[in-house]
C-alpha cells in the first residue's frame, strides 16, 4: 500500500505541473481507485506499484528539470522491473530535444541499478547479473501474446500462436521504427519551438503505449504506468478521457480473464486497443491534419 500511495502522490505532482487547476485530493483518490491499481495489488499481489511509483516519479522530476533525481528514480524503477525500460526512449528524446542535461546522467540510472544489486554481489552473484537476469526473463514465455490485447493479439487471433516465428523480430523492429519515426516527426514539427510539459507528458504516454501495443509477449499488467499517466491527461482533455476509458476497459477485461476466468475475444479487444492507440497517436500527440498537409507538400 505504501507504493500505491507514492504512485498517487507523484501522479498528483504531475497534474499540478500540467494542470494546476485540478484538485489534488481528487486526483489522489482517483489514482488509488483505479480498478487496475486495486486488482494488481489487492487481488493479484503483484508489485507493479513499486516500479510504477518510481517511473511516475522519474517523469515528474524530468518535467520540473530536476534531472539527477529523475535519473535516480529511473534507476530504482529499472532495478525493480524490466518493464521500466519502456520509458527510456522518452528520456532519450528529451535529451536530444532539450540538451539541458548531460548524456552522462544516464549513468546515474545505471549506477543505481548496480547499487540496488549490491547485496547480491556481496553474496557471490556476477556483476553482469542485472543484465543476464533480465535477458533470461525475456525468453521465459513462448506465446506471442500473454493476455494483453494489442497488435500481437490480432495475429494470435488469426494465424500465429508462438513467439518462435518471424513475428517476434518483426514486431520488435516495427516498434523501434514507429518510435524513431514518431520522435523524428516530433523534433521536426517543433524544431526550435518550446515544448510544453503537457505535450511532453502526452509523448511520454505515447512511448509507453507504443511499446505495449506493438511488442510481443506483453502481459495484461504491462500497461500499468500508461493507465495511471493517461488518467492525468484525462482530467483536462476530453480526447484523453476517451483513450483513458478505452485502455482502462481493455486492461480490466484482461485482468478479469486471468483473475476470475472471464472470457473475451482476443481479436475483437485487440482491434479496439490498436484503434485507441491510433486515435491517441493522430488526434492527441500528433496533429493529423498537419501530417496530411506536410505529406501533400512532399508530393
């Protein structure tokens, strides 16, 4: 419960930065009342709130430009769970766009990860254990989809069943290409213009959603941070509220399937999930009309 409170606290701090008019107590209560937050810990006894609190804290400190603290929090998150790596591309983008902190700040995260593993090193674990453990973990599951409706769920519902196919490298490469293209367009669009904290928050969520919507072998819990952060923009953006509601519903269905045996159609839910992701991409993060206009000029 401690980390759920910390998670809600940092979510409130982010809302205070991007939308100070929103009541802090209301935001705090909403985060703690999220069905996925409740089911994740109270029903499932999972620890996603631990690394989730550190990731949300890292995003908050990044927005207010306290970079050493931000990277320290990121390191704590990475030490607890590999899925924290989904946020790293966003940190790289902020570095490339703003150039307000040194690339060596990433060393703070690396040192923090190794520092958290110090007890294991003392008792004989290899210094490479922080890397090898996560590499081994990434090979644990053979299924292309692990009960999270996304792009791989569409293929699972049609003709592909396991990760032992060309689909795994294809989806991984496709995810990298989408992120790179999105970041390139973002930098091209803004150029030397100042980027607001709200826009950076939206792009942060887009980075997380891109990973969980495209990468293979995603569990139902892997959208945990994106769901919490989507709530922070849903409070002030009607379109954001639509995406938040859709993504949250999809996650709840997946949770209910695992915890209570509630059945659902993977193909249908995956199509809805990808549709929500595309809507968020083209109507919230990036300006669809601007993209069309620029493509027209290139012809």
